[in-house]
C-alpha cells in the first residue's frame, strides 16, 4: 500500500488511538492508515516478552502480561485507548517511568514498513544484539515520520506480589519536590505523581468525590511502592523518614488505593469538562521545577487574567502536564510564553507526546540547527519521497 501511495504522490498518516496532544496523527490532504485492527497480543513467558500488534492497546498488553504472571512497564491513564504503535511513535512514558522507564526502555524490536514496501524486522526474541545501528530506537519517538510500525516485541517484567499507595499533603511545592527527590532514590518507589489543590478540588466537584484531606493541603503527592511482601509497612517507613509531610492518606485496601488513584487519573477528564484546554506537556530539571511553576503561573496571570492553569504530572522525571482553560483555541500567546519559560529553565517543550504539528515553531528553542539537520538526513534515508506524516516533527 505504501509504495502505491509513493507512486501516486499521496502522503500517508498512520493512526492509532488518537490520544496524542500535538496533532501528530491529524491528516491534511493525506491517506489515513488506520492500524487499530493490528491488535494481536502474544506473550512469550519463557523469553519474558510480548509481541503486540501496533493497534493493540496498552491496556490489552497489560492484561495479557498479568495473565502470564508478568507485567508491562508502561502505564498511562489512557491505557485502554492508547495503542502500542502510537506509544512507540511518541516514546510515551507515563505513570511508572520514574522506576521502569519509557517505551524505548521496553522496546526489544519492531516490525516496520518502509515507503518502498520493504519490511524491517528481527522479532526473533534476542534481548542482546549489538551488531550495528539500533533501528527500533530510531523509529521510537519519530512520530510516524520514518516508517509505519506494525508490531513490536516488548520486554515484560516480574509482577510484584504486593503494592501500597498513599497520598501525601505538603505545605508548598518546594517541600513536595524535595520529598519526591528523596523518595525516588528508593528502589521500591514506582509512582510519584504531583497534584495541586485546585485540580483535586475540580476532580471532586466534577465526580462527586469527597476531598482526600480536611486540611486541604496546597500540594499533593501520590506515591506507590511495590514489594514481594508487606509493601504497606515499607511505604509507612519511607513516609515517616520524608521531611515536610503535612498529611497522609493511606490506601489500606484495594478500594482505598483506587480512590487515591482517581484523584490523579480523573484530572484530564475533569479539566476537559470546564473548557477546551491548551495542553502543554513539558519537562523541567527537578531543581528548577518549583521556580518554574511559580514563574509560569505569574506570567499566565499577567498575560491572560481570565485563563486558568491546571498543573499535574510525573514529578519524578520533572514531567508536568500544564493545561490552560479560558483561552481561545487559536490563541498561541500563552503557549508561546509557557514554552519560552520552559526553554529558559533548561527544560523540554515535549516530555512524552512529541512535537507533532502543534509545537514545530518552538522546536528551535530546545534543539540546535545542527541536530535538526541530522534529523532531516535520517528522514531522507528512511523516507526519501517525504510520504510519511509530512509537516510533523520537522519544521518546514
């Protein structure tokens, strides 16, 4: 199909679950290649890996892995919609990246189709192969601009027998960031999710939930640990040794843990109910995170007094999801201000959703002309006719 489109001079846009935030799978006068029917999932419990079609959801891979007594390291709130092909295209990270890494860290090999129609694949199950360029990891994060991923072999991990969850309250963001920096040194800590009181209050309002604390701490941290046994005691010991904790809500059973997780995982849906948000997925060096939040909040208040900023994210990696409501969808002034502050702080304008179309104009803030020139050369080698996802990632 691809070589036919090349011969006809027609562009191709691969699509999966359409959970991206930067327009990387939005067609503009192109053929849409829907990959969702490539949804097979086959676990190889001897090799400790899984071969999944590009259209299989992250949730489906997780279910298959658990049935084999294993687990898949990538997890995100959109797990039942986001597809393996899409998460490879954007190198998605998610909720457990602080300990288990991003999609690239799970990737053993890919099956991918080039615009010539040639298929590249070495899905035999080798976990060590240092015989040349690592093409799967070039394709991972390329946003569908180099090849069409049709399947992948992904590593699976042992599934811990026990896990424990707690929600911690802090008087301010520097205290929460310091706690996160301490907790992420502990091998058992897999989740460090940052929230703020306004976002949690919005979740409670939109979903009829009770607040987690009567004291309403301004900053909250969701923490989860895993262990072979007695994860609750381990989490309790860790929290006792973390300075600055003002409140603690423990997930004493599975129902409690689900309730604590809901405060975090319902953020995106709740924000969407109050308006169409500008979604800015960014990353900051951890030492700069607290200062950035203060600065960006003040700048947005000055620039757009009627707008509202909602911030949450994966604090262990400095990854913030910054949503702004109350703006015209076409208003890029606030986006520009935020992304320039990110770049000035030494951060990334895209932590895990890619550049797509929406962030192209700001890419030179964080990537040099020399880097982009190398990217163009790679693009030309994989896709000399420029058929795949034109206008995505690389600035025109």
